[in-house]
């Protein structure tokens, strides 16, 4: 780890890492009708507490499941599962910032199978636990 990276707080380091991953193909969703359609589908599903699996996602974009995985990675620079988890964590952050719901409730409302799964992905993207993230943002 370089000195520059070591100087960053955990959440900033994780955020910069995510930004680098997502920036590799910044306009993929803007240029691809398939990916725009997928993003609308995923956003709606997550807002309803459902995490769409690869099979459902591949149907939305009208691609075979195997080809969908390669297509998504090629056009976005990340795997579908990681991108989906990032979208779900984004939704979790919205809920954590505007409600007093427990982490378990937020996990269910975002489509995570368990609070443990939410905590793991949240730490992956934000560098801190959901509870710690919430505490750091409370007045």
C-alpha cells in the first residue's frame, strides 16, 4: 500500500476505489439502451426490496445469461453482482440517513438476504459498517 493510500480514511479509500472501478467505463449506461433499460429495472426492483439475479437481468436486456455477464463486464468494467451490490448499498445509505430503522430492516428493504450481507458489502464500498456510517452522519 502506498503512503498516499495509507493516508486516506477507510471510507474515502473505499470510495476512491469504487470511483476508479466505475470510471473505467463512465458512459456505458448513457450509450447503451440495453444497460439503461437494465438500470431502470434494477432501480425499481431495489426500491421494492428485491435484488434481481443475473438470470432476470439477462432477460431484461435480451441476452443469454453467459453472454450477459461478459457484455456487462466489457461495457461497465465491473461484474454485475458487484455493480448490483453497489446500487443496493446506495439505497441502504438513503434509508439509513432518513430513518431510524434497524440495519436488519434496511437490509430487507434493499433486497439483501441478510443484515450480514449488507454489512459485508457496505464495508466493501464505504469502508465502515452501516451503523458507524449512520453515527458519523447524525447531528
